[in-house]
C-alpha cells in the first residue's frame, strides 16, 4: 500500500515568496515614510507593493483551487499577501500622501 505524495503547488510557492517580498516591501514603505521627505518615491514604492500583493493573492487563489496539489503554501501566501494589501490600503487611506 503505497500512498501518493502530493507535490506542492507552483502557484502556492510563488504566492508565498511574493508574500515574503511584500512584507519586506511594507517594512521599506514604513522606513521610507518616516525618513524621506520625497513623497513620490514612497508612493511609487507603495503602488509597486500593492500590485505585487494583488499578483500574490491571485496566485494564492490559483494554488488553493488546484485539486491534486498540497495547499499549505498557497494558504500561507494568500494570508500574507492579503494582510500586506490591507495594510498598504490602510496606509493610503489614513495618510495625506499625494503623487505630486
């Protein structure tokens, strides 16, 4: 009786890696917003991290939907990306940052 070992989803692994990069990007946004008065660079960084979060959430959902793959990396990646996305959106909603 051999049990079939499920492989990890490629989309789930990518979502997890993007989630880790998003956390680092969110930390960079916080540090830059506290130290730099050049607002455009902080805004562009937050836009980039937000887009990366949306890609990570999409990959996490794709990894969860796959039938025969192991889903743990996809779930962790989805949660990390969603948390960073909500925090970046919260930062934009509560701050008075403008692009110009």
